[in-house]
């Protein structure tokens, strides 16, 4: 009779509590998106590891504590793998999660992909009876023997994430099966309920150095109410960040972090409530540390380790590999240019032999020799129109200059503008041409969206065909990544 009495009562209480709870909430997804969706496994191309510690509700005895360790990396091609272990303790109860992950990244083009993740999970729930006292004339045998109760379960998580030019939209089900398990020797059972998570983040470049990342996160289970979180993170040079978010359980989350060199990231989060338990505790603290184990040559900019290499880095092996890659690219580029020069000289010789005279034409939207193109009398290198590395998204800091041109071109419909976009020499010829075309198109689209007629706009993506200076230094490459604006008449200041 007594064997089941106390454990059964306690287990029914805790089972009803956990029955409606989310999988443990943590904030490390701010720097480690693999923590929120297995679909991110290996996406960055790096092999990276994270450790995380979370102490809930400081000042309340028996409050939950959470420790997590994980790593993920790229297998081959478009596949990734990951593994994580998480332990949570709360009073007499503890839980262990061991999760594997497989991900497949379906890439449509640069910076656009649909990612899928599968995550089998081993789950173990334990209850320590050694700290429970029984009052009365008879002692419960299980408590007398300091017995413990445990149950082990298996489940599978799935997730999918769509990524496009810094926008991340994802859904995740950390538990998809949902099973019921009996504690041996008791009348109590433990249920795993399906969990649902949806999230969206996107990055908005304010300047070349500063970016804002809004985020929206929604969690729920079959038995709990919808819980949402909205926040904003500000980054500088992808090396220092800070932000805050509001969670629907009436709590505020603040976070700060940064990169130390090019192999270590640190993040600290502090949560405090504005109701409920807020008056009885000193808030929640969470620390995250990430390590870069193996750097990818061409990383995707999603996780914490899509960082520019520290110019003071002593990672000689990485730097030597970079130099080797640049040497190979330089050799290929040199051969390509020599072949192109030979081809053009052959065409010129052929034209001279046949008595053909050519006229000087320019490129309009990728088409050469437009005889109707205006004569350009005003030409200047823009000092504000710029783009992120490898990106064709306009910085909002350039809108002021473009809006000035828009006002004049709407007033004078005979005023035409020519947009020439140049790049440095990084990448293949096709990549550089496409990137410069895309950037020119982005500027043209903005002008049209504000009322400028398409017939007033001429664009030309020139890649690295007309460098201003040498591409051998970062400053030289910065100068060669430029936008040249021309007009067919004087426009004044």
C-alpha cells in the first residue's frame, strides 16, 4: 500500500506540470541557430561547438538549471550533421536529452536555400527520492531504501528553414511522435507531447558596419498556450552585438556578446520578469560559449562563426590556405585575361583587314552598342552608394543620395541617369559580372519604385573590367567596388 502512495502523488503532480511545459527555453539560438532547428546543422560550412549554462530564477531554491553541449558540421556536398546533450535539473527531478541531427541543404542559388533537418532524440526523466521525507507511523519502503524512479523514451524532431539574403523563416517540431511511459512500480505515467516552434529573423544593413536583426519566435505544445517572443539585435562588424526581446510570459530578455579573435564567441543573457515570480527571484542568467573547430573556406553567413578573419590572427594554417587559394585564382585569372586579350586583338585585326570601322558604344542593361544612348556630360563616383560583401542589397544609408536624384528626374523627364557598377577581382568572371548586374538592377529598381521612368535609366554591370587601382590590398579592393553615376546634363547641387 505504502509502496505507491507518496511516489504516485508526487509523480502525478510533476507529470501534470511537465505535461504542459515546453522543451527547456534557452537563448543560445542568438549565436547558435543549430540549437533551435536541426536544419542548420552544417549550414555555415564550419565545424563548430557550443556550451551553454542557464540558471533560472536566482534566489528560489530548487529552480531549474540547464547545461547544454553541442557541435555540428558539414559532411559532404549539401549535408550536415550534429550532436547535442542537455541536462536539466529542478528540485528532485532531472532530465537528460541526447539528440543527433542530419540536415540536407537544397541550394537554389547563392544565398537562397531550403534546409531540412531530422533529429532522433533519447530522453530520460529521473526523480531522486533520497531527499523526500515521510511523516507518520509507517515509512514508505521506497523512501526507506532511497529508491529512485526513472523512465527512458525515444522521439524524433524535424525542422525546415528557408534562407534568402539574410532572411530566415523556419518551423521546427522537436518532438513529433508523442508517447506515454509508465514508471515501473507506480501508477504514474509520463507523457511526451508534440512541440511546435516557428521563427523568423532577417538582417537589415544600416551601414557597412552596423546591422539590425529583428526576430520573432513562437512556441507551443498540444497542451499549452501560444508563447511568442519578439526582439531586436544590433551588430557591429559582426563582432559585437547586443539586444533585447519581450516574451509573452511577461519577461524581458537582454543579451550582449562578441567575438574574441576568429575562433571564439561569447554571449550573455539576463532575463527578468515583470509579473508573477518577478518579486521572488533575481532573474535568470545564461552564458554561451562557441568554438570554431574547423573554418570553412567559403562560409555561409548565418551562424556566429560567419566572421571576417581577424587580420591579427595567428592561425597560420588558415592564412597559408588563403594565400594558396589566392595564388591559384590569380593564375587562372591571368590565363583568362591573356586569352581574352588575344581574342580581342584577333577581332581587331580581322576588322582592319576587312575595312570595317566601329563606333564607340556603351552598355545598357547588359546590351552593348546602343546608338540611342545619350551623351554623358556629368560623371561622379558615388560616396554613399555601397553594398555588403557579396550582396546586392542596398544599404539604407544610400537612400538620401538617390532620393536627391529622383526628385530632379521626376521634375525633368529629359534628365537621364547612367549607373555603372564595378567590383574587385574576387571570384570568377561570371560571378563578378552577375554581381555587378544585380547591384545595378537594385539601384534601378529603387529609382523606378519612387517614380523615375525606366526610359530615363541606363545601367551597366562591368565587374572588375575597369579597376581604379590594384586589387592586392583591402583598401584597393574597397576602391574598386564602386558605383559611378553619370547624367546627360548638368544637375547642380
